[in-house]
C-alpha cells in the first residue's frame, strides 16, 4: 500500500535518508525502530511532504505522494507528530472537529456523517463523556488518546504516528498501544508507528522496519526480524531474544536483577 523506493532526503546539506527502500503492508501495524538520528521521524515527514526528497519515490497504492494535493492526501493519510499543541481554550469536541477539514466544502461545516465519525472516534478512545472538557484539563494519557481520536476522525486509511507513547508512563504506554493495535484488528487501519522500546515493538507490532544511518537494515514480520544479530547490527549492543508466554522478550546482555532488600 505504502512504498518507498531509493528515497534520499536531507536537512540542508546533511543527508538523513540514504536510498531508503521499503514497503508497508495494508491492515497491519508496522513499527519503525532504530537508534536516535537514524531517520525514523524524517521518513514520516518525507511521506507527508514536510521534508523534500532529492531522489526516489514514495507511492500510495502506486500513486506518487507528491502528485496528491494536500486535501487529497489528508483524506488518505493521517499524521500524529511527536509533539502536538492546541490553544488552552479549545474543548475536546472542537479539537476533534478539526480533523474533518479535508472533507468540508469551502463554505460548509461538518456533515451528519462527520459528526458521527467524531462521536465514534471519541467513543473508541474512551473519551466520549469528556467532549466539552478543555483539552488543557485532560491528563497526559487522556490527551494522547485525544490526539489519536483526532487522527481517527480524519477517517484516513493510513495512519502515521511518531512516538505515540512518548512521555507516557508504562500503564498508559500499554493502554495506548493496545488501542492502536485494535485500530488494525477491528477497524482495518494501516499504521506505521515510530517506537523506541523493542519489547513494546515485539508485543504489539505485526511487522518491523529497522533503520540505521538512514538505511533499512532489516524488515519483515516481528518474529523473523527482531533477532539477536539484527539488534546488535542496528543498535550496537548485544541482547538475548527469547519467547516468553508466546511473546518475544529482549534482554540486554549484562543485565542482572537488583540486589534484594535486606
């Protein structure tokens, strides 16, 4: 569905992506992982057209992204950046309504279908009862779910998420990732998410693309790709990768349990 071929992109004279080639399967959650500065966020920005590419192509169902207008792209691709902001006075319901701008006519507002999408999105993330609450009064976990509701209300088939569990504690990391995973299983969304934690990747992703220095080092289903050799090559550290209760676990070598309290 989404394919990148020989993509090169730079910040000024500093190249970040070097001939990156990969693809993302429809209806699956793919994790983009790799060390800091390897090009994960840059790739998402390049897909959205926020970063110019100097070589290669990015296509959605065979159509070059750069040929799509901004409104057409917004109907098909939703993007959740690392940091999101809104005015303190904005209510949750007003924030979610902004998601439908690509569908509005020049002089028209939300349709009945749009309003149903807004309600359904808030219901999916468990915030329907807070529709009139100012976003500034929501907890950290609630705000992150609110942004996810916003990309859901955009009703795009492809969702790009840059560190969707950034700054959340462990409880909300799992809650948000369970929600994201559910979007693929129950709602058929295609999701590409930048993640940092290998254990969270193994627990929730279907596929993984491992980047290093702006290039794809390994890609494929999680169980075939998150291996000791790939982790060492991409992250420069050794780890034991094993299965526990049907789930892959990444345990860095040298780790030992903390001494018991006396």
